[in-house]
C-alpha cells in the first residue's frame, strides 16, 4: 500500500489584476440577480396594490407620518404621477450606481490583495499543503517479479 505524498507549496504573491477581475465578475453576477429579484418583487407588489385599489397617496395620507405632515402644513404631491417618471429615473440611477459600485468593490478587493501581498512579503509567504492522491500502478519487472516500480516510466 502506498502512502500519500504531502506536497508543500509557498505562495509568494497574489495577482491584484486577477483578484480585480474575479471580484468584478462576482459582483456583477450578484448585482444582476438582485435587479431581477427586486424587479419581480416590485411588479408583484404593484399588481397587488393595483388589483386591491390601494393608492399610494391614500396609503401615506392615512399613516401616522402622513397625518403628522398635514399638521405641520406640508402637503404631499401626487405620488402616483411622481412615481411614474421618478421610478424610471430611480431605476436608471440604481443600475448606473450599481455598475459603478461594482468597479469600486473590485478596486477595494484589489487594494486588500495588495495589503495581503505586503504581509506575505514580510512573513516570507503562505505555505499550502496538499496531498497527492494520484493512483500508482504496481508494475512487476521481468527480472524480479516481487519488485514493484514506483515510477513505471523510468523503471525505478
């Protein structure tokens, strides 16, 4: 029975560009999934409010905040008209700022990688140990049928 060989490698540095690319792609995927999920939830909520006849102006006016605003003389604008055009602007701003933040997030990840590389250089590296689990074939030689070869390609 062969015992597994433990191999050791030392990481001296990590590429900031590769971390930037991986973080950017990961954040973009999460951002796209969030936009899709938020859109589905918003459409279901809007359809539910429209089907039940709930108006956003009536909902806010009947709340404690809406009543407090009327006490101070503040009138609410017609939010149904504002949210029609304002929601389009809000969606565009959400997408643009989300894409901009994905670049900022990736840049922060690259910056932390640079800090990690400085720490690696000071400490001498990070040792990674892994076990080689490749199967070895037992090959018998013609001269000595009891002898097995560790490496059949070289004959040793």
